[in-house]
C-alpha cells in the first residue's frame, strides 16, 4: 500500500466524519448559525430559523455524502493500488456533488421559511402598518390582503430611512 493511498484514505475518513457531524447536528437542530459549518448563503444566514431549516433539509444528504466518502476511503484501503485511489477520489467527487445538491435544497427551504422579523411585523418606518409610512397615501399591504409587511413579505418596503441612505 502506497503512502498516497493512506493519505487519500485519511482525507476521505476526515471528510466523512466532518460531513457526518454536520448532518447529525443539522438534523437535530443543534447546529447553530456560524460562518464555518452547514449550509451558508444569504437566504440561510438571514435568521437563526432559516439556518436551522436549511440544515435540517440538507442533513440527510450530508449523511449520505459521509457514507459515500467513508465507503470510498475504506475501499481504497481494502483494494489498494490504482483502483483503490479511483474509488476514494470518485467517492469524494460524488459526495461533493451530493452536498451541492442538498445545499441548494436547503437554501430553497430557507428562502421559504419566515424570517425572524416576519413574525412580529416590521415596526415603525414601515409602509404597511407602521406608525409613520415611508410612502404617503400608499398601503402596499392592501395589495396582498394582509395587515403588515411581515405577513405579506414586502421586505423591500420594510426598511427604515437610514437603511435606504
């Protein structure tokens, strides 16, 4: 068995362990919003709830990627030689594709999840139910039949004047 096979197997097992830990933490809801692990995109980082939803949705795929990579690394050690390396490298590539697909699904789930500010409305400075509307004589909430920005998701109209400057 060559040194390259052993190094590739160690990398495969390390990736499998990492993806397994992220998948289990995401499924159980214990993966807090952070800048290193999990599904991270604008949609997932907008709130803790969106991050949790995205990682719960991506969790099974992360576990599948961990399994694929672990099996590839084990086959690398068992078979050895060129074919062992082919198994290990192929399993890592396939796992990265799986993670890319399930991350996209997680991002879509996070985009559909309500943000933290939508549960309470958008407060003052809002054009659809706040104390002082940004645009006079306009109530965009009436366009969607709701009473606040949070319920009709008019997020572009729910920023204060300081944020617009």
